């Protein structure tokens, strides 16, 4: 059975658009969110669903697989089907929220003591006031000329829960200083890092070279020499030699940016 992710992928491919290009149009920091949508591992928020509809010129009902017509809308007689379809696409924690809210509505209906709140108003309120969690930034990494490790940095930050990876996906958080990894990574972004002594070629990682921390893409030249590459072509590659003190800290698994 076709799902939302299948339709997003087909619409994107019909425009010859990459996941990265779609992410940039949506104002997202990485392609991972779009990738999760297309794998049906995650579900777009209301504002993202609306943007997708506008980008591809289709209705939200079409994206939600509530109609087979790209410009069609479901009729009122199909409301129960709509609720069931959306519910099935939600992750289990979100399904519980829907059930809890539905139970509240039923209780208010059976025991009216005031105005019943619309579910859309509640979801909008949650979107405007997202849930936050606390984490700690343990270091600075350079997207530029290098920054020295500061072992005393232990800065508390509040992060939007919906915009960070699951806790078992990363080991530490670092803050970016510089613009050498733009447009993907920008100055003051936070990086979620999975600790590892090795990073695969063409992956973005955190590297300590001569006691300076860098966020760069690991590359290998035709002659076998290793170097660190910036995404911003204003910056030169950093070639690594036997005389350098080099330590791989880990791989960047996600990026967080303040709105």
C-alpha cells in the first residue's frame, strides 16, 4: 500500500530533485529528515506538510494518501477514513497523544463544562511551543582555520526535541565556529557526534590536528595522501602528514540550528 513517503519520493524524482535540494527549499539543515519521510520512518509536521503541498502543487490530502487525485480533497463522508489513515502513519508516541486527546474530547462531550478545543488548535499550539530538552556542548570545532580544544567547556543548551536524534545515536555535542562547511553546516550550528576512532572516506567528521579541532570531510587523493576538505570553496584543503599529531574524534550524525 502506498504511503506518504512513497508519494513524496515520486513527486521529488518527477522534478529531478535530490533529497538535499528539497531539504534546502524546505529550509532544513540536512537531508536526513526528508530521507526519513521517504522511508516512512517519520511524518512531516503540519507546516512541513503545507510546504510540500505548495512545492509540488498538490493537496495535503493527496500527500496523506487520502485521495488518488493530486488536486483532490476528501469529502466529509470520508472523515473517519482520514483519521484512521493519518493515525496509522504516526509513530507510537504520537498515536498515544492522539488517543489521549480523543479521550479528553469524549469526556468533555459527555460532561460539557465549556467549549471543546479543536484538535487542530491543540496541534498548532504544540507546534508554536515545541517540547525542549537539555543537553551539554562539550567543545568547539572549527569550520575555518582551527580552534584549540577547551577541556573546560561544558555549556548547557536547550534543544527542540523534534529536531535532535535519538540519544543512542550520538555521544557528544559540539558547537561550530566558522563558515568553511557552508552551506551544509553554518557558524554556531550544533553538531551531534558519534564517537569513533575512524571515519569513512567522504564522511564528515571531527578531527583533532595538532591540538586543533576541525569539522571537515575526510578525503583521499589519487596518490594515496589524506586530507580534510571544506565544503566552502573559499577554504583550501588541509593535507595530513606523518609529522602531524592527528586524532579522529568521531562522525557527524546530525546538525542542529536555531530557527
